[in-house]
């Protein structure tokens, strides 16, 4: 277990950044961990990440795809609704 003193949080909309099973976009499996795993496994890395394990949802040629809507809702909930603990974010989605 890696104990962290930093408060780095990483959110990404990119495809396969959080592919914890090491699968890439061509469907093959690689030996190296995803960038998301590297962020949380290193001693001075992030305490948490939110990343796609497969494709993100985008709007070709624009910035208003479904992934962007999820991004805005996530940060609106965390900061706008003043949710202090990240674990509480998902609770509102189930109600």
C-alpha cells in the first residue's frame, strides 16, 4: 500500500487512460499499466483518478459530447453542491 500526503486528484476524458486490465484500443493486451494506475501507484502520485477504461464519448469536431456533460456534472456536484468527500458523489446519482 502506498500512503500519500499530497492531495492530487486527476480527472480525464481520454480513451483508455484508466484501462486497468492493460487492454489497448486495438484489442490487444500490453504488459505496462495504464497511466491511471501509474498516477495512483507512485509514491508522490494522485490519491484518486477518474478515467475511462475504454472509449470516452465525444462529439467529433466539437467539445460538447457526452463525456463533457459527465465532466460538468461531476465537477458541479463536487464543487457546486459542496460535496466534501469524493465517495459521496455516486450516492446522489442513485437517488
